[in-house]
């Protein structure tokens, strides 16, 4: 939409008067003024003053193929004209919906052959949560209803999503988590590993799952959910001992393993899915974001044969008006075609991922940087007051926000979670753009170290 200039110049005031932003203190936001993003091209976005930013966060971890892809706009336009909407209830489907399901499972492992469509990651979370309970009930185990998540995990903002996530500040609002949801620790070695090696710590936190199952009773637990790499919690890459042990425990205790692929899916880690990077196969896997690169809202749940066999043998009383929306499906199909034809997943694995890792970890020589983790194009950079002792800053949020704002001023969009800087750029980011990201971040860190030390 081209907004007339007169309206544009007044947009900040209109926004302050009428728009409640997600996850925002509106009083603070309105005092600071909102940024208005008007245009995107490649890895860059432009605000209403024409200022250019390198978007090293791909919108919200989602614009994997970059901005401005005409092919998607054209495909969406054609589908809008042919059939703008039809549902998948009452025995129907539309061609793009069905073909998208086929295209998605072609990239999953041999035991994943079904998809249930949603509009978002949060709805995908609610979907698998209900599916897991229905699964066990139909196997004659109706007491297996509890689900275990992780502290500092993120699975969405619906009631089930916010409950399954382990964000304290979300639980504090609206009396969450709901009944039947429990949490164990996270594999965040830098903050919580103490004197253990990362490998020892990985095993220790994984075994909290076993202890929690014992405490709750195996016959009461339906599933365990985790992000292959914890995203919103700070891009926490688990020690290599972690996932094999989780996989062992879920199999030994007969509970479903759910991999939340909403961020990790569709190439971000250099594999099609994060679980493939870590070498395990989940029973259920919610997806969204990179499925359409954010061009239109679409998500889903990948369902393994084990679960599909049961769910498809009964009525699953669940679904959304827009489950499998044909226009969103067309956008997703076109997005997957681009990922495939431009070999963007392979590019992350073999070229830009390793380049990013080298550039990202070059920041480790900075006085303020204690750890630089990355997998593919997903990076977490740990700031520390004293990197020798892993001592953190007193007010981690303030430090992260300070550095992030400095980056934005300099034309670089990054995110901070507490005292960790997060990057998740489009998969098409160039080597030069990665260099710009790292050098801009270094300049911001230099300024922060001077100011905050
Ligand atoms: N799971 C994960 C791992 C996520 O990062 C997110 C969103 N950031 C969600 C679920 C929720 O997705 P949505 O915002 O599309 O509802």
C-alpha cells in the first residue's frame, strides 16, 4: 500500500492513539516514538525517512528468503483471483493446501508424512498439545496428559503456548501456567553450568527430564517439548550431550518428543529442520515463520507416522477457519521452491553459515564477550562483566537494550535477550553484509564497554 505523505507524517501519532503493540510497554514506546518500516529489499529494510537497515534478524526470525520476492507476490495475486479462500472442513481441500503438505514432508525424515495446518506458531503449539492428549487417550492411556517444557523456552502467546513456554514474565500475567504443564531447566551452560564442563552440564539438565517424569509418574506424562536451539530465550545452543540424552529418556519412558521448529525449521540451522542438525526425529514438530518466510501467516504441525496412525483413525475435533488457507499455501509453496532452487539450505550449511560463524566468533576477543554460539545463521553472543569468571552485568536487560539501540542507530537490526545479542539474518545475506553486521556490532560493544564498565 502506498500511504499518502500527509498521513505518513502523522502515523506516529495515529499509532500512539490506536495501536497496542505486542510485548510492549506502550507508555515507554509512545514516549520514545515507534519506528515505521515502509519497504524491504533483499536483507534490508527502509523506514519512512528512507533510512536503510541491515535486518540481521529477518523480521522476527522468519524472512528466510529475504524481502521483495516478486515471485511470491505474483503467485499470491494469481491465487487470489482464482480462489481467495476455501476451507478444509467437511471433506474438502484446495490444490495448494494439499500440494504444500506434500512439499513439506518431502524435506522431513522418512517417518514424518503428515501435516496439520495452522496460521501461526502459537496455534501450532495448541494443536500438538491437544493432539498429544488425544493420541494417548485413544491408546487407552487417558491419564497421560501432562506436558513438560523448559524454563526460558518459548512456544507462543496463546494460553497453552505461554504456559508451555518457560518465560516467568509471561506466567506472571493471567495465572499461568495452566494445570498439567511443568518445566525443567534449560541447557544454558554459560549462565547456569557452574563448574561443570558443557558436556557434563548437558547431561545433567537432560536428566532433569527423567527426574520430572519420576516425580509426575510416567503414566501421567504425555510429552516433552523443546526448541532444538532455544531462540527467544537467547539462542542457547545446547551442549552436544544434551539431545542424545533427551532422545534416550523420551524413548525409555514412552513419552512423545516434540521439537518446536518454528524458528529452526526451513534452513536456519543449515538443515531443513533443527532436529536433523542434532540427529533425532521428533514425534510432533510445530512449524511456522520460515515456512512462508513470513510473506503470509501460515504454520502447521508435522506429525510422525506413530502419531498420525492414531490421529487419522479417529475424529480430531480441532481446526481453524484458515487451516490450509489456499493463498497462504501458495506463498509457502513458492517460498519452498525458492529455498530448493537457490539451494539456500545448502548455502547455509556450506558457505554463509561457516562464514557467519567465523565472523561472529571473531568478537570473542572483545573484553565484553564471553561466548559466541552459532549454528547455521542463528547466533547468540553472551556479554559479560568479567569474562574470566563468567560474571554477568548487574542489569542484563539494560546492557542488551543499550547495545541493540546503538546497533539500530548505526543501521543494523539485531535483538537482545537480557545480556545476549541475537542474530538470525535472511539466508541470502551476503559475506559483505555479514562483515557489516560484525563490525557495526563491535563498534556498539566498544561504546558500551566504555559507557557501562
Ligand atoms: N515457537 C517458537 C520457538 C517461537 O519462536 C515462536 C515465535 N517467536 C512461536 C512458537 C510462536 O509463533 P507465533 O508468533 O507465530 O505464534
